[in-house]
């Protein structure tokens, strides 16, 4: 068997991978990145579906999150308190929506915007990591969440 034949065989096999499986993996993986970051910004509420650990109280912004926004992130135009609150909220709401596959494209675009802010204003040297995040988020925004999603169930194939 020639190398060309082997490569073509593998290409054909890989092309049969369902997009919905790739999208589901992408949704859960990128959601976990942002969810975990959001969890570091709040007290009285923790939920880790992988380890099964949880503490379900009313979340409150912790002092270390505000400190990071004041001393390390230093975003222009908004106060550290508002920046920390907006980030903590976004890092909980949009990942949850992505995991459910609800408002997936909007959620992916919101997290892409957040990634852009992090890349440009906070950690410009982390472009390889942020590039991976952006790729997953762009794929989800462009192609949608796949059939294993509330978006698909609510809208049918018309919007997928």
C-alpha cells in the first residue's frame, strides 16, 4: 500500500467524524477554561462537575479578584471593581450557555471578545494559548453548536 493511499484512507476516515461531536468537545473544553477562571473570582459558590465538588451559596466577588484587576490587569476605562464583576459574571453565564448549547453563537462571540481583551490588554505574550481559544470560539460562532444542543432542539435544522 502506498503512502498516498494510506493518507487518503486516513483523510476519508477523519472526514467522517461528526461535526456535532467536535463541537460538543469544543463547547465543553472552552467553557471549562472560562468557568474555572470565573470560579477563582467568587466566594460562596463553587461547582466542579468533573470532581463532583460543589458549594451552592449566593456568590460574592472576592477581594483577590478586585486586587488582580487593580494591580495586574489594569484595564482602561473601567474600575477594578466593575471589571472584576463583569468578568466573573461573563465567565459563569457564557460558559453555562455554551455547555447547554443555548445562545451558543452569541456566547462564543462574547467569550471571543473577552479573549481579545485579555490578549491585547492583559497578557499580550500569551497569543499561542489565546489563539487556540479564539479558534475554538470562532468555529462555534461560525458553524454553531451542533445537533447535541438546545439551540438545535429549539430551532431545528433551519439555523444549524
